[in-house]
């Protein structure tokens, strides 16, 4: 096919062709120079869109959680193959558990479960809150308090100093509980330390039989020094300052000495009616006759 020379067209035709070419060139220029893409007016960074996105994300999470099998409290010593699968245990981890239980051994804590199965910390944290152990594991019965055998007296060197004995040590004596151990230590502090074993008898409410058991294991090794008073010159009020000596008893002692115009030995006080042996031994620590 031969193309015609433009000279074969008349002037009007040539002008039309030229005009058509110019239009085509113009269209190309407009196409390449002007951006005809539409700009989006939808702002995804707005606060409303962000809020909606969070709500959608939370709904997805809730839906995912709802699809998961619900976990109920269970004893980790008894896990079936299906339960192991739903919990996320691998075949190896479940096999280790079954082998351990096959030896008639028991898991009694989350730490035991991890030690046996080798599960990851993240999985253990997820399932351990659902572990349910028998009451005898979670609430074991307290062991009965065992008392040291106080039937035989210890040698002096092996005895515990009453002035340094702790509450726990005192409570090892049958008959001395928390209340009495507190009372013994409080009385010791009042005295600034025991001077003699006999002072233990003056702890309020402490039975003499209990004191005897205690003295088989305890004794005063670091006695507190007491400044003694002369019974022939001291007053009833001074005698009443002796711990555990009432003013009535102090007055009896003073009147006993007054009636005899003095006494030669403290042992004479044993003639006072109603004066117990333990009180007399206590008085000997504080009084002397001269």
C-alpha cells in the first residue's frame, strides 16, 4: 500500500490533518503533564479511625479466645492424650509425664510439673493456675509438736542459759507454749536477768512441775548480781520491792524481825506462817542477816 503525499491533498484537507496532529500532541502533553489520580479524602490516622481499629482488634482477640477449648481445674497427675493436646503439651512432654507417673511418683506442685515435663515457662504460666491438687497436698495437716525428751537431766555444760534462752527453745519444754515463753522472757527482762533458777518458779501461772522439767535442760549460767539488804535494818517497804513479794508478806517478815528484836540467820524466816519454800528461797537472794 502506497501512502499519498500530502501535496496530493487540497489545502483544506492538509489543514485538517495538521489540526488533528496538533490535537493528538496536545492530548499526549496533557496526559503526561497533569496528574489525573484522585486523592483519597479518607484519613486513616484520625482518632475515630484509631478507636474503631482498636475495637475491631479486641473483637478479633475475643473471638480467637472463644474458639479455644475452655480449661477447667484439673489434677496434673492425670492428663489424657486429648487433654495434653488441648493444653498445648507436645508428645515428648506428655510422654515424660506418663513415664514419671508409671513409676508411681506424684507431682505436687507447678515446679514439679516443669521439672518432669520440661514445658516452657510461658506454657506453664498459662496452665498452672488451673492445677488442682488433693487437699492433703495443698492443706497438709500440721505436724504434732515434738518435745525433747526431758526425763533425763542434762549435764551443766549442756544446759542452756536461762538468761539467753529464746522463745523457741523454751517452747520445747512440754507445758510451755507461746504465752508462757513470752511471760518467762518478760519476767527475765523485768529482773534484768535471772540470778537463780528458783526465780523461774515465780513466773505467774507457770506450774511447778513444768518448771522442774525446764530446769532439767536450762539453768542460770550468767547470773544478774543483786545488792542484798540487811534484814535487821531494812523496812517493810524495802522488802516489798523484792519481785513477787507482796507488801502483806513483806510486813509479816518485818514484824517477825521486829518482835525478835533482830534475827541472826535468814533461815529463821522459815518459821513465818504461810511462807512457802519457793518464796523463802527467793528472799534469800535479796536479804541477809547481820
